C-alpha cells in the first residue's frame, strides 16, 4: 500500500480485551473473518490476528495475564465493512443473531440507512454497510 511518504506492507488495528475467546468467536464464527495466527507467551500477552481473506488489513486482539479491560470509548467508534451484496449481509446478520448479537441503534443515523450495526462482546460496534466505497 503506497501512501504519501511511505509504503506499508500491512495495516493492523490492535486492541486489548478481557473476552478473548468471545471476541474470536464473534469475528471468526460470527462475521466469518479468517483467523491468521494465534500467539501466546509474549511478556504476559496472548492474542489472535484476524483478517479479511487475501487482504493486508488485520485486526489484532490481545489479553494480558493481569487483565486487559477494553470498554468501547463511544457508540460511534466503528469498524465498517462495505458489502455490496445485501444477501451476504443478511447471511452474516442471521448468523450473528443465532449467536445472540442483535442490531443496535447507531449513534449516527447515517449508518442505519443502508447498514446494520452490531456490538461485539466488548461493546465495540461493527457496521455491515450495503454499499461500495471507492
């Protein structure tokens, strides 16, 4: 990925959690993302790297042996997935509902127009947005 002043091999968003197993279940089994790597023994940290298939954007969730609380800072901190095919959104959302995750009212009504907002186990929100973004 070429940026203005540097070229990055990869972009990763990382955050701690005290609910690592639930978070893995949500993102891998619920959303259907790919678990790329699981690690342990890194100075008291363990974690998982989750990604989109064939894309160099990853999510990393970590847990420390002494605790890693990570409440969402606001209801408008979002991870947005732009999905063109509405039936794919419906499939993912139906799977999330079966797991006990339901649509929540977004803070910004824009996300409700063509999207479904759901909270992960830590309260961080994802949006399944039915549109492209070029």
